[in-house]
């Protein structure tokens, strides 16, 4: 039964329940099924708690109210970070996430809470992607966001980061589900990205404020990515990677699984290629995902996209960007045109190697040409003076 947004006193009880040592998500859910509210749980006797399935130690911790001081500290941290608490009985809580086997009893959220009610798609993959994987993740995320889907990922290095950035560049909606506290940034190099997601999207975590990003947290958070999504798209990942775990969780939760095929000699492609062999939907463009969605979901996306176009005066940012690139393409210099012809989407080329491929071009001319192409969004520079063509 859904309740209204919790008062500060009710929020304190939810936080105290979340912080009980040894009380897992599933057992917390069972106690809520039995007693209905955290307040009722804390009013229960130790005997009643044990009869409801709590261990002796957990029952004693609840009965003693030992976690209320920590709950007050959590409220202070939430206030400082501008975070909100969304409980499992809150109408803002994602309905699809509430239906999984072990839904988190609370979510710490920073940003646009209305995205919890949007139609979401998980995009996951390896932390060590190829240039092909990065290009695909960024492009597909942008296209799917333009189609009205909210892109959900974990803000990890690699594919996750590319998915968030592609979505934000396209002016789309994105949600980052963290394996640490919602007030922390992991990895640290994504500090700027995290700030942009808080401003334009949503950051979520089931872990308390200030919680460290322990390795065991990430498989736990993956069920939220898949649980709040209509499906999960795997771009690159090893056969036994975190993205494969997310795909398996999605299947267990009754979600669609999509995968981008890759080079059979590339280890990061083994995961998605195997998923396709096992029945995942092969994805070459955004439409391969959208056509698999339920008819009512597609209708909702069409209506949402139409409303967005009307609000923007009938011109999509993607269309404006495409025409801009086409116009710019006709004005490119000779060196820039030659560089664009030699560069590839699926493999990076080092500056020195590119110089050898292009005749009658000095290093300074090539560097200037590459800078021009990068400013136009046609080329991307990778670490180590490597360059790829933007797909």
C-alpha cells in the first residue's frame, strides 16, 4: 500500500531501519510486510520481531533503537547534499523496481525525482572499452534518449560514462545508480559528469550517505539498474563481467536483454556475442530496441517525443546538429578532409601513424586540422595522442 511522501519524523524511522546492522534488504522487506511501517517495527517487542523472522541480534538492535543517532546524522548529510529519501511506500518509487525479488527499502536521490517515473533503459558494459564500444555506447544512448527513453547506467569508467555523456549531449534524460553514497563520486575523474547528472538528470543509491564504494556494492546496485528499466542493453563486456551479471539479473526480473555485436576476436565482445547466441536481441541502431518494447510503451514514447518537439518549436537538437555538421563538412580544409578519410570509428590511430598516411601535410597542419575536426564534433581525441572518427 502506497503512502504519501514521509515526514521528517517518518524519514528518521526509515533511515534507522535501513541502518540496522545485519538486517538485509529481503528481511527488511519481510518486516515491512508484517508490520506495515518502520514505526510499527520499532514499537514491536523482541518476541514479536523474532516471530516475524528477525534473528535475535537484529531484534535486539531494533528494540534498542541503536541506529537512531546515525539516522539523524544521515538526515544532516542529506540536507547538506540536497538529497531526498524515496521509500518503497512512496508514490515516487519506481513501480517496476518495487516488483523485483529484493527491492531496496529506500533510495537516496539527488536531482530530478520525476525521472523515477519515466520509461528507462539500462545501458551497461566494460570499464575498459574499445574505441568502437565507446562510439557505439555514446551514439546509441543519444539516439535512444532522443526517442524518449531515460538512459540508466552506473557512472563507472568506460561504457557507463559514454552512455551518460552521449545522453546529456543529446539533451536527454539519464539516471546514474551508484555503488557508494549518493553524496560521493566514484570514480573520482567523473566529478564533473556527476555534477552535470545531478543538475540535468538523477543520481540514485541505496547505500547510506558517505558509504564507500566497496567492490561488493556494484553487483548489488546492478539489480537496481535492471529493475527500474524496461530492458538492458549490453555494449561490451567479458564473458563473466559485471555487465553479464546485470543481463542475467534483467532476465531473472523478466526484462528484455539487448546486445551490440562485436568483433569475434575482441575479448570485450565475448559477453554481448554470447548473449546474442543465448537469445538476446541484436542491436544495430536505436530502432532495434524500440520495436521490441510493448505497444503501450511505444505509444507513450511517441507522445513524449511529440510534446518535447512542440516545446522546442518543432526542431530537434539532433537535426540541428546534423545540419551543422553537413554545413561544416563543405568548408573543411584539405588536411582536415584527408584526416577524416583516414580515421576510423572502430579503431584509434596515433598521430604519428596518421601523419604517415597523409601526403604533403606537415605535423602542424595536421594538428590544426584535427583540432578543427574535434571542435566540429567529427573527431575525438583519446589518451596518448590517438584519434577516432565520431560515429
